[in-house]
């Protein structure tokens, strides 16, 4: 059986609170009992000292003996405090002895003390203890006082009441703290589990295709903020993907419709015998098929670069060397069209996917050639700018109208629609180019003047 996070947290808090309260209560109890015991032992010592000094005062120096009746007073007082006093003179003869005075009272008193202590602590090991002190007057020893009591310490009825009250207070404080801890625990469990259950609900909705779902719940816990941000980002990218897919399908259908309709009507005219299937007409149908094929090829490439942009096969290479190699393959085409091709640049090492960067150069150079008339020129430069390496492809061609510049990187966008269908461009070249550059954390920009020429700048991070 699976339990909710909230109930698990509540139970954990309850157990922790219970343990904490128990440990703290036991600790305080033991600490206070020990303190109190030390206090009582100390009190006993002070009482003994007081009795001793009272005994010393009862010595009559001129007569050289103790004032027996005064000693009896001291002894009776001591007895009331649970102390059994015996005083002897310097010759060792007994001056006053509490047990001789009232043995019954002494025995009863000690028995009561033992009972009290056993009722407080059944394991208490106490016994009668006696300490002998020399009685000194003006630094001369004039006798001995034996002070006996129930030791190592004993509690009076008042002391036991005090300890019992202390325990009751401790138990009450423990119960109240436990109750408070449980309340706080339940509140905290709710606070932590609420955003998580909201995130779970939102994630479940997203998984069912409701990509507009977002978690708006705020939280002060970093991990929960990370979780909700991740789910929101996931929903963002799923929504974008969904729109992109829709848009893509619409665009592809739109792009294929015209050439397919042309093909269909031409073929039908030939089948129905309206048109002669002349070599020229078949040639035109063939060209249409080639264009469709090229479009499908470009779509495949775009899909690979856009969707698979994490799968880069990175290596270190010299961009200038790569550009020079590609340009040498273009030389013939440039020569045939009568367009001059120039290159400048020295060794610049980057870490990138060599095949994909080749595709970028081929797309930009072939566009430059395509849109430049005979007698014009195309120049490719490779140069370093700080942490970046720039590849600049500029031509003296027809240029791009200012109103088209913002859209040329969009799928299927052609600045001159009618002409471009004839030149065979699918309108995907720059979209693929930008996807590759961005997957390398690079940037591509364009500046163009209609009728004068165009410059594309690609900047890529330099190898470290
Ligand atoms: P296409 O396959 O049509 O060339 P691209 O995505 O490569 O598609 O380019 C999109 C459009 O941008 C082109 O149709 C063209 O109008 C314009 N364009 C791209 N490069 C140049 C250039 N060097 N000179 C003028 N126009 C260009």
C-alpha cells in the first residue's frame, strides 16, 4: 500500500518530535535531579559546619569545660533537622549524646528518612553516616563533635514534594511541546506536500496532452522551485513542439501542393490526349519531380539538424582550411557563371561538428553564387574576434529587400517567390544553417542592401 507524501511527512515529524521531547525531558530530569542532589549534599555540609561552630561557642574557656545545657539545646535543634550530635571533651568523656538522650526518637527519625528515600527511589542505597570533627577554641583542641546523619544525602518531605512538582511540570511541558511539535509538523507537511501534489496534477494533465497547463504555485523550497520550473519548461517545449509540428505539416502540404497539382494536370492532359507527350513536356514534368525530391531531401536534413541538435560529433579543426577546401569544389561553378570568388583568412581552430559546419559554408556560398549575377564577386573571410571565430560570406548580388530580412531564416521563406521556384530553392537552406549554428552555441546575422549585395556573418566559439 502506498502512502501520501503528506501522511509520511506527518508521521516522520510525529516520531521525531516524540523522540526529541522524550530525550530532552529525560535529559532535563536527570540534570535537575543531579543538581538538586549536589545542593542537598552541600546543605548537609553547611549544617554540619554550623552545628560545629555552635558547639565551639558553648565552651567556657575560663572553666575549661562545655556548657552542657547549651550543648543540649544545640543537640536538640540539630535533631529537629535530622542530625544526631555527640560531643566529647578533650579527655574523651561524653558531654552530650543525642542517642543517650532519646534513642527512640533517633531510631524513628532515621527509619522515616530511609522510608522517604526508598519511596522516592526504590534503588536508593542509604545508611547512617557519621563524621568526627575536632572542636577547637583559640586553635586548641578542646573536644570532639560527632555529627551523624542519613547519607550520602536525604530528602525531607518538602524536598520530595518539590521534586514531584518539578516532574509534573516537566511532563506538562513535554506534553505541550509534543502537541505544538505535532501541529507545526502537520503544517510543514502540508506546506511541502501541497506544491508537489499540484506539480503531480499539472504533470498528469500535461501527459494527457494539455500542454497549456502551468504550475503557478510559489514555493520557498529550492528543490520544489526546480521541480515546478522543470515541469513548466517541459510544458513550454511540448507546446512549442506541438505548434511547430502543426505549422510544419501545413507548410509542407502548402509547398507540395503546387508542384503536385502542376504534375497532375500535365499528366492528365497527356493521358486524355489533350497534350502530346512531347520531350519538352516530359522534361518539364521531370524537373518538377526533381524539385519535389530536393524539397523532401531538404526537409529530411532540417529534421535532422533541428531535432537532433544535441548529437554533434565534435572535433578540433581549422575553419580556414575547411573553407578553402569547400571553395575549391565551387571554383568550377563560379567560373562557369562568371562570378569572382575570393578568400582571406589564417588558421583558426574551433571545436565543432566538421560535417555540419561544412553544410553551413556550402549553404551560404551556394546562395551567394545563386543570387549574384555574372560579373559580380563573392568573398569569404575567416577571422578571430576575441573568444569567437567569424566566417563572413559577402556578395555583390541582388541583395534582400529590407522587409524580407526578418523572415529569411524562416522555413520555406523566399524573398522573391515566383523567381525562386524557378531557381529551385526550397527556402529551407537558411533555416538549416541557423539550426546548425545555434546548436554550436554560435550566432548568425545578415546585412543586405537591395541591389548592392548581402553579407552573412557566422560566429562560433573558439577552441579553448
Ligand atoms: P533558398 O533555397 O530559397 O535559397 P534559403 O533559406 O537558403 O532558401 O534562403 C531564403 C531566401 O533568402 C532566399 O529565397 C532568398 O530570397 C534570400 N537569400 C538568401 N541568401 C541570399 C543572398 N546571398 N542574396 C540574396 N538573397 C538571399
